[in-house]
């Protein structure tokens, strides 16, 4: 008869019989079960942390984009204030046209 199972001379049937005979005590099985459930809980919490981290990164990217947009808006407003605050200069104007402009500004 040939030996199976490597250099130890154990057959698969013999290994199966040994594993059935040498079952771990109940407290070891309980410990393994507890460790498995804690590991499962840890993985779940870890995934939640990663989800929140991704949401925070998205929020920070959105805030950065909003700040850039606000800066462009501020620059545009400064440019518009410069344009609006320039005095009107008339090179050729008569009294009637000046009166019309004054009336138009008083109405608005």
C-alpha cells in the first residue's frame, strides 16, 4: 500500500479521523465565533468610515469650487463697479440732452 499525504505517512482518511477526534473545545469555538463577528463588525464600520471620507472629500472639492466661483464673481463685481462709477463725459451736448439725461436718472 502506498502512502498518501506527504512525508508524514497520513492518509486523507486518517487526517479526517484525527480532526474529528481533536475538535477544539467549546470555548475555542465560541472565541472563534466572537472574533469572526467582531471582524465582520469592524469591516462594516471601516466601510462606513470610507463612505464618509469620500463624502467629505466630495464636499471639500465642492467648497473649493464654490470659493473659486465666488472669487471670480467678486472680481467681476469690482470691474462692474469701475465701469458704473466712471463719470459720463459728453463731448458735444446741448442743454436739452443734458436735461433728458438728468430726468432719466431721477426717474430710475
